């Protein structure tokens, strides 16, 4: 039986001083130190970005990283992030490179799922195209033993859960599901109780918890990366969110996605320890 309080350290939680808009997303920390720190802090899951995966592939190699996971008791692996999977032209060409890399990494590392994005605000896609392309992506994931977890985001073309849930119902592929991040649910002004009404429970592949301020500061993208708080420190009522997801049948692991200006200044052991401790306390209070 899964541990209902198990935690996954999402990529940014252990990545250190990186922010895509400013200095890229290649972590300055050695991947082995990140894995060790996450495990020491109490995480049994670990997430890693495409850029870091390429560095691992070309450096220590995926077999070596897989051994690190096994040695440190990491049982759930998450890789990210594929976007523009429905596009054509130059955007699709770039996306296909990432797609191939992530599918290869997921197979080599036994990843539970690959995180997929929903583009940018203002993107428009014909529904038939979106369905066909997502189904194709899910089939490719299934072929290498993993799944696709689609993440609606406040700054994407799917600003709420509803269009993503409709897409999943229409496609109805067992390897296509959702990643539900409290940050984007809160920023969309959706009530947590509505999640219980809208979400097909079988398609909730991953959940992320964090906390934040009531109001947005800067752009939505900047706010997302710069202003998150540890679980229980903000206005998001994370306990209610967790209870709603548990009523839906979600049993973990709970992704802890921590990104903020302050968090990025911490050494990797302090960063993972603080994020894990806050999340563990929150989950305990939500029982």
C-alpha cells in the first residue's frame, strides 16, 4: 500500500539558484548531491528537468543516476518538461527534440511520468488536433513504460483544470493524465471542492503542494517562480486542498514544488530539508 504522506522533491526544490527567464535552468549542484540531500530530507521521489537530464546523459550517464536513486531509496522519478507537443513548424521541431530526450530518460530511469505543459496564454489549437496530438504523446509514453501528466497553468492556454479534464476524457488513454498543482488551482480562483466534481480520479497522476500570497506580484510567470512559500506559511489553505485530493483517492507521493527568491539562495541540504519538513507537517495536519 502506498504511503499516503510520501513526498517527491520536484526539480526546482533541489535545483538551487536557477530561474529560466534570468539564468537558465541548469542546476549548479551536482545531481548526486541533490539526490542524497532529497533522500536525507525525507523525500522518496525526485524530479529532474530536461536540461539537467541532458547533462546527466552526457556526464555520469543514466545507469549511474539510476543506481543513485536505488542507493538512496528514491522510488518515484519524475522528468520534465515537454511543451508545444501539438504545434507545427519551429516550435514543434524544438519540442520534438525535448520529447525524444525525455522519453529516452524516462525509460532509462523508470520514470513514473513525464510532465507536459499547456503552452502559453493566447495559444489556440483546434480541438481535433489537440486530441490527436495528446493521444499520440500518451501512446509514445506508454511504449516506454511511462505516462504523461499534463499540467494546466495560470500562464498557459489551459488556465484552469476544466479544459484539461475534458481533453483527458475525450482522449481516454490510460497513459494520459493530469498533474494538479495547488499554485495554479489557487491562481485560477477555482475552489478545491470543485476539483472533486471536475476531476476524473483515475487521471490524477501527480499532485504538487506549496503555498503563496493572496495577491500576484509581477507577471504570473515571475510570481510563480519568485514568490512561493513553504506549505502552511501562506494564504492557500493547503490543508483543504490535500483533503479534497484525498477524497478523490489520491495517495501520493505529494510533489513539493518550491520556488522563490529566498529558497534559491539556500544550499541543497537546507533547501530540501525545509521544504520536506513543512510539507510533512502540513500532510500530518490534514489527516
